[in-house]
C-alpha cells in the first residue's frame, strides 16, 4: 500500500477510535481496490489482517496480546523491515514454488479448499521496498494463477 493510502487508512482508523471513545484492540481491515480503500471488517481483537506481524514485527500482535492479558510488559512493535501479506483464497498455489521465493513464509490453515475460503497466507519479507516489490510480483505470478477473487 502506498504511503498516501497508508495515511488515509490510519486517518479512518483514528476517526473510528475517536468517535467511539475506544480503548483496547480494534482491527480494521481495508482492501485496496482500484487505488481506493474499502473497509471490509472491524474486529475488537487481534485479527488475521495482522498475521504479517509474525515475521514482520519485533513482537507479533499475538505475542503482545498474550503479554497484555498476563500483565507482562508489551514488546516492541517496530517492523523488522519491509513486509507484506498475501491471503490464499479458494485454492492453494504450488507450495514448492512459493517457498522458492526468498523471504516467503507460508502459513496454511488446514482447511478444505472452496471458493472464497481463506486457506492460508504468505508473509513476504525483504531488506528494502524495491526487493519487497520484486518478491511480491514473483508471488503474484504464482498465486494469481490459482486463486479466485473470493
């Protein structure tokens, strides 16, 4: 997502939090469609849209959720570097081909494939934005051939 869309998403989220006087975890999932943002869902919990944090952040959203519940200090949420997450919807790509892409981390959920069903995700990490973009293009060519639009 480009920096302008990122700022827009953050602005939307801040507006919702302010309007609700919200305290706690609230995930808002946006889809980028034709250069615009569409809010897909909101969840008052850690959310699958944050799965990228498993590899992409110093402390994942899941680890910090458990730390908070247990009363432990929260870990740093700083990114480890550029990363992105691609959902696997409807069908699985060639797993061996995905794992040949450097920085690809494949997570399968053990679900039976069917149209529109989220079967897993791939988190891709890289040293810089250019490398991330290249790796995303490689993954898109593998994944786009097998997945439906959901």
